[in-house]
C-alpha cells in the first residue's frame, strides 16, 4: 500500500474570484457614494427651504392663499354658472384688424366685421360677419352679464382650489371666464355700432372693474387675466374714436383703468410656483418615482432617456429641484426690482446674472419650466405698457374734448388728467408722444428691443402684424378711407369664395 501525503497542496484562488471580490467592493462603494449623494441632495433641499424662510419668503401655498369661506365658494359657483351660459363669440370680432402698420380698421363703424368661416356638423359652411348675426348673441345675454357684475360688486371671486395638488391642479373655470370677457368686448363694439353710447360705456367700465376681482396666484391665471385686459384695451380703442362722450364718462373710464395692474399679481404667481416646486421637492424625498411620472406628464416631449430618468429618480432630482428653487428666488428678486421701478431694463440687468441651466440631461424639471418663467415677465412688460398707452390715450381724449386741441406733450396731462406721466415699461422712461396736427398724434413705446426708432410701426417680424409687435409699439390710428374700402372689398372677395365652396 502507498502512503498518503501528510499535507494536501491548496490550489490558488482563480481570477474569477478576484473579479467577483472587486465587483462586490465596487458595488458597495457605489452604494455608499449614491447614499452620500442622495443624502446631500435631500439636506440641500431642506437647508434651502430653511434659508428662504429665514429671509421671510413665503414657501408654502397656505402662506399665499387662504381657503374661501362658504359664502365665497357659493358666489364663485354661481359666477361660474353664469360664465358657462355665455355664448361663444366669433373670434373674428375678438381679434384686432390691422389695415397697415400703425393703423387699424374701426370695426364698430364698418358695415361688416371680419369674416369668420366655420364648418357646421352637417357639412355646411357658416359665415359670420354681419352685425345682425351678432345682435341676437349679444343682446340676449345681458341678464347674465348683469348678474356677474352684481355678484362681484363688493367682493372678489375666489374659487375653491385644492392647492395641495401642486402642478396637478385643475383649472376648468379659466376658459369660461375668458368667454365672459369676450362677450363684454363684443357687447361694447356692437353697442357702438348701433350708436348706443351710454350702454357701451357702462359695459366697458364694468368689464374693467371685473378684472381685479378675479385673481389666482398662478402664471396661467395671470395670462388669462391679461387676455381679458387686452380685450378691453381693444374695445376702448374703438370707443375713443367717437366724440359723444362727456368728461365725466371718460373720467369714470380712467378711474376704472387705474385698478387694472399685473406686476404685483405676477410676483405673487411666481411665489406660488416656487412654493409648488418646494412642495414637489418634499414629495420627491418620499416618492421620487411618482414625482418623476408627474413631471413627465407636464412635458409634451416625455422622458429624455432611460439614463436621465434613472439618474433623476436616484438622486439627481434633488439637485434639479434645488437649482430650480434657487433660480426662482433670483428670478423673483429681479421681478420685484422691475415692478418697483416699472422698468424692463431693471429686470434685464438683474436677470443677466442668473446662472444658466447646468448641461446635465438630468435637470429635467429645470429645462421644462424655465422658458415659461422667463416669458412670464415679458408678458407683464407688454401688458403694462399697453395699459399705460391706453390710459394716456384716454387722457389725451379728455384734454382734446375740453380744450379743442391736443396737448403739446404728455406733461400737459398731469395732474389734470393723469396722476403722473405715463410710463414706458420697456425703457423705464415716459412714453414718447408727438403732436401731428389738430386731431392727429403719435404715441409710442420703444418696444421689447429697448431702442427708440422714432415711432416706427413696421412689424418686427413679417408674420406679426400687431401694433405691440412693431419695431416700436405705436398706438394705432384709424385706417384711412382707402384702407377701409380695401378691407370691405377683401370681405366681398372672401364671401364670393365661400359661396363657391363645397361642403
């Protein structure tokens, strides 16, 4: 028999063993790094909110709005019911009708308003451009308008919204309210066409007084309110082309105009949007996947990539949200300075110091939201400049009726017709004005580019034939007779073309 060896030789570990050990250590280190990264992001969000609170900033929706009382809720429900019963107004009557750069068709004095062609369910084409067509729509709904005015005479409209929903908040009432203000514009223009001046002025003043009654601290709600104001600016332009007004009536109109402002409302809306982002950050700490799904629904493009999606849910989301909150704070500070100075240039200089979005694809929410936030203040500068020009035009009309002449300059309107010279929000200075004769003048703003081109109304872009989209923003004059005749002939050509249409 052979003897067995006293000791058995041990085999060295294989290469696979070392690879597995290395991979295990690497996984542990990655988990530790992710934990540190994730914890730092969460701590950063909490510290950022505490820092804002220490500055006195409002970081929760309950600090910005209060829930409506039972009475306020019932009034809002009744108001919305009235708004829903308002008929749809032809869009052609709600849009401006430029004749040439710097001039506009005086629709209420025209034999017809612009053609609007819609296809009926049966396949027939309906053409709406005759005043008798609009008469029934407008005149049969005065009772609803009167009811809406009575409801808001001594109180604001406060809708019972579930602000805790954050960016999932549903706002079904906005389209109905927009329709109500569209009816008001159509009613004013129709009354002017029928030369019923007192009812036209009454509805116009009521519509202006109604705008401040409805305010929700949301960017989309402020934009809808701005559309209401644009409707009323258009109808006031129509109204000012007539001389049948007394100084008392125009003074009441000016008083109603003084309450229509948007700067502070937009700042409050930005504060609410920031509170929603902070709320989103708190929810992200609990359920990052759920929050990512919500943000994906907000984006029309959907998720960027699987890697960015995973990175956002596993930790990058906290840094994205923190950057967005910091951006909102800097944006708010710039907006507050601009509104206080009534100057877009004050905003531009401060906004230029705000950092751009980091190049990482995981900053999903920042890339989604920053464009809309930046455009929000541009809309404020535009509407506030329109309103200042409208106030100046009312004051010039009052001066003209009282003195049978136009003022030599805008300083001549103060203090008799304006409390201060009208402000050009784009330049931060007084609006520009030039008297062209006994009955003609030019009133303009330098526009978004901040350069005064002497009141050049040429559209900045060929496709934008809107008096606020010119090289300078020029308050439109009434189209000449030849331009009105061209407009009427154009309407006839459209009508002839429609008759040849086949359903």
